[in-house]
C-alpha cells in the first residue's frame, strides 16, 4: 500500500483551502478529502455555491481540538475575530 506524504505545511496554506489543498496538507487522497469536506460539522464557508471552501484556521481547530466544547469555543472566537 502506497502512503501519501504531506506536501505542504500549514503555514504555507492560503487563508481559504479547497479539498485539493487539504489533501496535500494532510497527506490523504483527494476522495478522502472531499468526504471530510462533506462530513457533518466540517467548517465550510457558506454561500460559495457548489465550491468546497474552508478557512484553514477553522479546519485546524476542527481537526485537532479534542472535545466539542473546545472546538465550539475556538470556532466562536475565530468567527468573532473575522467579523471585526
């Protein structure tokens, strides 16, 4: 089985990412990346039509926060910072 390695660091990602960039960052296939973008609770940016776009910081918190309370806290703080 061939293992895909990460091609890009988090710091090098643009502020908004697509499944293609996500797959390069996480070292997974594009199909798996699209599945995660379609999964419940994934922090997609709304009103982008059929485009799958997410904020990289929100995705980071979604991926690495241990419990739902900390995810909610950090995502709310992120949203408040973006609205100002």
